[in-house]
């Protein structure tokens, strides 16, 4: 069916806006009018479009079927779709079909009664052969259109990547907040040891690692009071002299985090004599400092894969150890008060025992001395 549109109407279409009336006249015999009713498929996913479409009247939209959702009864089903852009009068779509025979990866659907013009890939090549000038302008229009499409998709891709990163950060922040709540709640319902285990487990879950320990300062040394990982039973209770040659000692002395991506390249640091305790060379040691500035101990984590810790991991652990330090300071303060109470109670009991013994001794002395005292006092009574 020959095209009944005028050159003026072709100029209203973006793709042909740079053509002269003479070039539009040359183009008209190659254009095919196509009519679509509301809801009718213009292009179906998986099929070869074979032509570019230009919208004269109405609107079409691009959509993709994501899957079929079946109701609980098993009888009811509907298509899950993702809706993309909408094309209206003057716009065009499927222009890549002019240079590539690739199946469509989306559907194009008429949103209302639509009048379209189509230009087939075969006619596009024929125009190139018959009119160099017109063919060159069409190629320029195609290049601009594909470039705009590329930039738009590039922007969408960048936005999706950024959104994924933001979502990942939000999920991580949520995990961190949940971990901090777990730590804060542990002080009201747990013992010191249970609080230590809760702190360590929360840090392990948040950083997605499977090895760590908490060392508490006690009488001049650091003692492993909580551990997580395959060698937990082996290292629990181990004591370490505080010095600059150990990661934990350096962290405790400086009151600053020790962030190591490859311990073999660190100068002045001695590794554990048991290499099986480490899966790789990346580790973080964070100081535990009370709100009053007192050094409580250190928290250590190490990777169990070939991956290394990042600055973001250290920031997360730093936030968690602030909460952990406050919780531990509270627990340790209560433990010290209880220990002082126990020691005072023991001293009181020992004093009571000594008083009782003294009282019994005095009573025995009086009892044994009383008859002689009576004998000495008898003449005086006469």
C-alpha cells in the first residue's frame, strides 16, 4: 500500500527532520503505513522486527514480560511486566533493525489506536544505492539516534549500578544497626562472657567473616576471653604479653586500629607460631576503650578467604567496637563492683570469724579463771 502522507508530515518526524522536500518525496515510496488498535502488539519479543517504526498518531510503549504469576488456586495466572519508555507522535523506535538482524528483546505495544510508518532494512539499503545524499542524511540521523539511545542506556546502567551500591550500603547499614542493638541488649540480660560472645558474633555476621577474638586486659596481660572460628577452643584463655611486636599489643598500646592487608609485608610484627590459625594475611585489630578512656582490650578479626579487608570494613568495625566498648565498660564495671562486694563480704566473714574466735577465747579464759578469782575473794568477804 503506497504512502499517502505528505512531505510536510514527514518533516514532523524527528528522524526525517533534516531532509528537504525533494528528499522526502524520494523517500515516500519506501515508507509503509501500518495501523494498530489499542493493546495490539507492534513488535513481539523474540521476533525480527526487520524495520524501523515512526509514530504519526497515537502512542506505543516498550515493555518486557518478566514471568507468569500463578495464583494460590493454580487456576489464576497473569503476566508480570516491566514498563519502559513510551513513544508518541514524531518519535521512532526499532531503528537498530535497519542495520542489524537481531530478535527484539522487548515487546512494543499500542497504548491506543496508533498510526505508524515503517521503513524496512531492505528499503533503507536501496535508498543508500539510489541517492547518495539522502542515504548519507539518513545514516547521520540513524547515528544520532543510536548515540542518544546509547547515552540513555548508559545513564540508566550507571543509575542501576549506583542504586545497587546504595541498596548494598543500606543493607549493610541495617545489619550494622541490628548488630549494635544486639550488643546493647546483651548487657541487660547476659553475663560478661555472654556479652563478649554476642559482640564477637555480631561483628562476624556484619563483616561476613568466620574468625575473630576478643582479648581483655587483666593484670598486665591480654587474655583471650571470647573466640570465633575453627580454633576457638585452642585459643580461649591464651595470654599474651603486651608489646609492639604483636598486632594486639600494638593496637592496645596505641589505642588505635591496626589495619593490615598483608601481614607478611608489615615490619616489626611477629606472626603467631602456629600458621594454621590464619587463613590469609589480611586482618584488623580494633581497640576497646571505655567512654572514660580506659583501655579494656582489643577485638581481632581475620579473613577466611583470599579476599582482603577494605577501609569500609574497618569503618564498620570501628562503629561496632564503640558500642561494644560501652557495653563492656558497663559489664566490667558491674563485674568489678560484684568482685569488690565478694571480697568485702569475704573480709567481713573473716573478721566475724576472728571476732567469734576471740570471743570464745575470752569466754574460756573467764571460765577457767573464775574459781580462782572466787577463792581469792572469799577472805575479803569475811
